[in-house]
C-alpha cells in the first residue's frame, strides 16, 4: 500500500503559475523565486536549501555542493542555467549585506541570520496559494521534477540519483507516472475488446 497513490506533481501550466507568482509587489520576490527554482530544478529539500552556503556554489564549473544531506553524504549537482540566474539575481540585487555565509538570509532584521526551514516552507506554500494550487506542499516540487524525468524517458535509477534517494524502492512510486511505459505493459480489461 505504500505505493498505492500517485505522487502529487504539478502540471506545466501550474509550474508556470507558481514561478510567475513572484511579482515585484512581494517583499523578497527574487529570494522566493530562487528558492522555488532550487526545489523544482534540483529537487532540493527545504532543509538542504536552508543549509546552502555561498561557498557551495561553484560558478566557474556550474555546480552546487550539498553538505550534510539526509543521506549523510556530500553531493555535487550540476547547476541548471535558470536556477543559476535566479540565484545570481537574488545575490546581486536582493540579498542584504551581511557577514553570514548562508545563501538565504532574513530580509527583515536581524539580517545576520539565515532564513529558517519553516520560512522556506512558507515561501513555497504561499507561492502555491498565489497560483491557486490547493496542494501546496514543498515536496510537490520534488515530485514534479521526478515525474518530468520519468515522462521524458528517464529511468527510475536516474530519478533515484537526482532526488538522492538511498534506496531505489523509494523512487518506485514514479514508475506509475510513466504513461508511455505503462501503455506498453497494460493488459486489456477482461471482457473489453482488445
């Protein structure tokens, strides 16, 4: 029963609405946009976004290093161009001056503190709300990335690698979202024309 339900992933139009919800009227739209891009494009968990340090971004090689992950290892991920541009815009134009090495710091005093994991959850939840999406949990962005990978021909092993799952079994739920693959193995319903 652990794999009985389908993962809650966003459709492409919903992704667009979430990304477009970061308007200049918000207090920190560039920070919020960068946070959502990290979760959507790299499948980062909120705790991983919270722990990012400036030194974890290698602009020269286009990589992002995750330290102290859920699997207790260090991972080096490729930094997609849209995600890198979102981070750059936040760092150049919106990040407060601070000696704190955390990528995401508070926009209200005290500025020398990183944003909390709860604040990251709230940024994502509020973006879903502004986009009119009722299932506004941060994990839906990881599910969206995984479903996109599977539906574009990626294997379950690739999904496990991208999402940094320790066990391949954790990623098996995404096999049900591979519509093209399921059509090939589906049997006709009993009593229906083949």
